[in-house]
C-alpha cells in the first residue's frame, strides 16, 4: 500500500488557493482609517479606492489600501 502524503502547504495543489489575494471588507477599512463605512464607500464610488464586489459585498485588496494610504498620508516636510 502506498504511503499517503499529508496535505501541507509544501505539497502544492491542495493549497494553491492560499496564494490568492486576501480581500478586506470596507467595515474593517473604515475602522482602520477611523472613518465611517459611508466615507469608505464614497472613496470607492469616487474612484479613489479600487474595490471589487463579491456576493454584494465591497472588498478591497490589501495592496490597493496600502497605495491609497500612501497617496493620502500627511507629510511634515510638505
């Protein structure tokens, strides 16, 4: 009888989904930015924060949130 290989991230195909980007719900973004969910929706509707809609929920990729923060953070040297 062949030895069973345990399913671990090192075995590959079974964990390929783990490489997909994590999507952040707007409620979590609002809490992180100390803004309302309405404000976050406005950023999305205005095109300032790219988002995807999945099953009726607006979600943002982490790299898009990081880019949004970088574009809008205050700098003391300005």
